């Protein structure tokens, strides 16, 4: 019975964390009203949602050029299914 409560609490924690991360990326002014941050866009948003950078560092990492090195770009396939 105690184990069931711990499992449920762990699952709730994961979903709460993801929900908070999405809200922070879309509406950062709701997190700390004194900080005038704009919503994250593009590479900065992807890096933040994948937990590769913190919210405060997301824009600066992308601006410095390091952001693109942290993203995996899917390889394209031609008609025969061979990777380029």
C-alpha cells in the first residue's frame, strides 16, 4: 500500500515537472514577475525542454553558437533508404 502511494507520487512529480517546464518556456514572466523575460523560441526552447540548458542560460547559449552543437539533427534518407 505504501509502495502504491510512492509510485503514484513519482508519476505525478514527473508530469508536474514537464508541465512547469512548458509553462516556463512559454510564459517566463509568470515564474518570476520581476524578471522581464520573453518566451523562448526555436533552438533555445528545444534545448530548455530537453533539459540541456537552464532557463536563465538558454538565450545566451544559443546566441553564442553553442546551442546548435547540442542538438541532434536527424539524417535524411533518399528513396532507396540509404543514409546520406
